[in-house]
C-alpha cells in the first residue's frame, strides 16, 4: 500500500476560513514518509498557509518531480489539481500548464536532487523566465528516496551517515535563483513553522517567480553529527535576516516601525505584508547586496534564512510575452481563427 486515505468526517466545531473550509479540507492522504522527516512539516506549513489565505483548493495546481519530497503533494491539498512528473521535469510541465491557464495558483514541489542535479537546467529556466509559481525545494542534502547518496547541495566536507566525506562544492540554489532573476527568494527551515508559513504566504501572493529553499532534515540518512542538514546543525547555525508579518495596516499604526526597519509589500487580496528587517544592515530589496550577504553568511558557516530578496513590482512570463489573459481552453473559434484578413496581415509582416 503506498498511501492511506484519511477519514472524511470532520468534527463540526472545527474552525472554518472565509471560503468555508476547515484546515482538514486542505490536507491530503496519510503520509508514508519516515516519522520525523522534515518534508511532512513543510506539507503542514503549506496546508496552514493555504487555509489562512482562504484559497479555494480547486484553484491550485501542485506539481512535483520524483523523490520523497516530490511524493508530498499527495499528502496535502487533496482536492487540488496534481501532476507528478518525471524526475527533474516539474518546471517545464508547470511552465506549460501556466502558459495554458494563468488563473490557477501553481505550486511546484521538488527536492535538492530533483532540482540541483537532474533538473538544474529546468530550475534555471523557470527562474529566468519569471514563471509565476511558488517553487519549493525541500533540501535535505541527500537523495532520500534512493537511500541517502550526497546530493549536489551537500556542503563540501560534510559527512555521510557511514562517514564518507563529500569532496564536491555545494550548489546553492538560493544563489542561483538570485543570479537568474527570481523576484522572491527565501530560505526556511522545516523545524521553524512560525517562519515558514508567512514565507509561503508571501510567495503565494507574489506576482512572479518565487523560490523557497527549505532545509528539511532527512532523519533516515542525514541527521547525524558531521551533517550540515541535521536538525541540531541547522538550529545552531540558523541566522534569520527578516520576518514577514501579514497585517492590517490601519490596526498597526501604533506599532509602526521606525524608517528603514521594515518594507511594506502588497499582499494577497489587497492586504499588506510587512517585511521586518531583523538585521539592520540587510536590505531584502537589493538583489546584489542580498547575493553578497547570503554568501558572506555561508562563508562564516551560518545559514541565512527569512525572505532574502523581493522585488514587489515584479511581473511574470505572461507580461513579458504579452499573452492572452483567457485560459486557452476557454478561447472561442473567433479568437482562435480570426480569418483571412488577419492571416494575410500576419504573413505580410513576416515578408
Ligand atoms: C530519470 C531518473 N533518474 C534517476 C531516478 C532515481 N531517483 C529517484 S528519486 C532520486 C533522487 C531524489 O532526491 P531528492 O530530489 O533530493 O528527493 P528526496 O528523496 O531527498 O526528498 C533519484 C536519483 C529516477 N527516478 N529517474
Ligand atoms: S528517507 Fe529521508 S527524505 Fe525520505 S521520507 Fe525518510 S527521512 Fe524523509
Ligand atoms: Mg533530497
């Protein structure tokens, strides 16, 4: 058996959100991952974020590749659209779906093997094209599903469970996303839900390519001394640089931050997100500075987390391509076949 169905009955007193759903309505099947796997905490954070944002489950398309991480969409948003692609191919399938119908919320879930090894080209192009999506990499530094080989994000010098040392330099997906033009880039930790849920909510609200690298310990193969992706290591080296609050600005007047301490960003449904800086010298709206500072933290052995960069004015691939707003399956004959005169004009423009 690869999954267990959850009982459908809900307790009548469960709280409902503005669109009438309980949190249970955003869950999926019972997880078959190892007890304590960080990926399950990320699923719980996705459920919480979608419930709090009053998202209609049928407006979400969740796509993934192959791996323990890529199995997780089965364990949340059971009433949403889903597509489990080939290993490393989630970004291109998601790009195609997004081009065909921009009205859905696209959630891409991947692993560090899925996105930094076999799928690194796909990851890079989704970022540089500005595909509007929430791209979550559940980063455990190993190929969990195939029994714990080092992945391309494993730090040089880190140790495998049986003592082998990784000699290769690590790929930092945050650094690549920043360099390639992602317009919302964050890093979270599966063990810090208070930080992760707002990061996901902000990514959902963002109008361009949003990338989240979420460190997610693999308890079966990469949670020992010598690993830099274990719960203990990440807790000891986590350096949060910013915090997102979802606020009602009118109610917030008395607690308004001092100039330079916070950045207000448009939130979903006309609300406002306030990004508070936890480090005075970290500016999450400056891409070049963010690239330098994230590297500087890494060089000191610290892991910078929080919203690392955001461009609140970002656009997406549809804006760049000037595509038709209607989903392709809703276009009528007149729009798809505009007639001879239009064809002649087009041909003439190509001569
Ligand atoms: C084309 C192809 N190559 C290799 C594999 C074998 N394979 C399955 S999952 C996986 C790596 C998964 O690692 P990651 O994406 O980090 O996910 P995790 O299990 O760690 O969450 C590999 C190499 C495959 N399924 N398909
Ligand atoms: S093998 Fe690792 S990544 Fe896979 S379910 Fe178990 S703990 Fe999670
Ligand atoms: Mg992995």
